[in-house]
């Protein structure tokens, strides 16, 4: 059977979608390969949030097409995901070697389209239309192989789409409006994962805290999202629950209270703030203020002392003044984030921000980006240093990505811990004493837990 190469750009939603497409193809007899230039099918799952991600995907496909077509004229080259959704047939017009463009509501059709293309039954397939019920079609997971290779953590997509319409973001156009799966369907998927060895699930949504607002609604003072967390919490054998990415508007008191009440809900919160300036937040159409964001963080830390708090920040948004930029810097110092993803503003076509006046020069954006990173790195080093000498629970996920001779896992507050040990510890919950810290990494002493 043909071999398939998949490369993913962008967020965890894209990672999950790629995993599901791969699982569907494997179930049909395809094999996966890490070498694009020997594959029979090349799929790039794309991101449109930033221009750099689009350019990387276009460059990768152009390079592969130039190298591969001389060797394998029948190879299928395809784009999936957000850029595929937003650009559609334009991608085939731009790169005539591309055979397939699959939008964000059509991932489950990918295997059928590839089969038709390989058999010569179709050519130049563009499938980007809306499809009712598509939010419930992607359930497959790649979990085959030896027990020490199977993942112990897994993403579970609970919804599709976004209704927020931030002025800088193209996602509502590429992912469509919010559509949520049923609680029963999600719990069934999580239970199946646990039966196959998964011990931690991460619930995924473009704005995950918006889950089920219309389909399910509030009950007994609890949002649909908290109802879902409670249902997943009841699964026997599941040890940990995480979720991403939320919106500050979704942090009601019911969710904050859940952190203190539900033991499996990890004390970790990634809350995108984007800016520390109220004026900027208003131009971004974020729907909250600096004061409200600080209130959320304060309540979370009161309920779960030691909770890990991370965020997203955009620098160089149109019209960003020195005062507005300093407001973001001061917010970082006030909150003392454990880490942050700092993004340089990128113009996205057809977004309100693209038409705003006072677009900042690239040099200034680069300068401000470096300044925020320096602050984040400085405070991160201080916060990680405080863990040295403490004993922490770590879920061992597998070999370290930087040194395969070591193992790595995560604490409940989402800190990576590396330690000396073999594959026999894969999937174990372990207590490790932290002996030192690196750049956003902790190191455990194997002697403390008698790993020798």
C-alpha cells in the first residue's frame, strides 16, 4: 500500500486533526513515513494564524513538489487545514503540482479523496464546504505499536469553530462557527482512550471554555464546559485532565471552583491575555479588561496555590503606543507568568486589524518582541528555580526529545521534567525530587526514587 507523509503546522487542534487523518489512512492499509521525498502521499496540515506559518507550508510544498515529481509522477500532494480552507482552489492555481485541498470541516473525507486520486478517478480535488455534524466525525487515534511506544496522554477535540471575532484573527473564517459534540460522545472517546493506556487527556477547542453554550447550556449554576469536565472526571483509570485554549471570558466562578473541587483537573491554566492595555484589548475585541484578567489569575491562585499560569501575548498590534506596550510589560511583571508564547503581530487578510491605521514597522515589532521575551525568560528562570529541592509528581511520557537516553514527563502544573531512566517507566506516575532547573525544564534525581 502507499506510504504517507504528514507535516503539521500550528496549534494542538491541527495536531489532533493530523493524528485522526493518519489513523484513518492506517486503518485503510496505508503506511506512515517520516521521509517526504519517498512518500506516495504528502499532506501538509496548515495554519493561517500567522503569515510565517503559511509561507513555511507553501515553501515546503514547493520544495517537495520539485524534488518528488521527477521520481514519482503519481504521488498525491495535498494541503489540509486552515490555509486550505481560506485559500481553496487558489493553492492549486499557485502550485499546479498540488492535487488535493481539504478544508477544516472535511478532514474525515481525506482518505476517500486520496483513494480516488491514486486510482485516477479524480483530479484537482478542492473540498472546503461546510458540513453539518463535522465536529463529531474525528475520533480516530494512532495508538498502535509496542506498549512502551503508546502515548499516555492524548488530545480530545470537543468542538469546532469560534464565535469570538478578535480583530487580528482569521480563525472564525477558517474554522467556522462554534459547534460542540455531545458530552456522552466525548466521554465515550475518553473512556476508550483510557482502556488503551491513556492516563491524561487534554480537551481541545478553539475557545474551549465556550463548549456547549447553545447546545447544552447552563445547569445547576454550572456551564456546559464544567459539566463536561465533571463527566470526564468520573472515568475510572483516568488520572489527569487538562484543556486548551480557553478565553478569559470563560473563566466563571464555576470553572474556578472546579479547580479546587476536581482532583483530576490539573493545576495548570493557559489563559491568553494578548495585551496588558485596556485600549489595546478593546481594539482587539477581546471582551475583558486588565483588571478582570488579574482577578481571574488571583482567584485561581487562591483556589490552587502553585497553579502554573501561562499565556499568549501579541506585540506590534496596529497603533500600539509606547504606553500600551509598557502596559503589557508591567502586566507580565505583575502576574509573574510561568511561561508565555510571544507573537509578533502578523497581518491577516480580510481581518479588521489589517485595515487599521498605524501599522507598526517590522523593526519596532522585532524590538518589542525581544523585550517581552527577555522579561518572560527572566521571570521563568526565577519561577523554575523555586522548584529545585521539591518532590513532584511526574507522568512519564517517553524518551526525552533532546536526549533519547533519558526519560521525560510533566508535572501537574505542566512543567517538563527530565530524568535518567529506561522505557520501563513509560506511562508511570512517579515522585521525583527536582535537583536543578534549565530553561523552562526541570531535572529529577533518579537516586531519590531508586531507579538504578
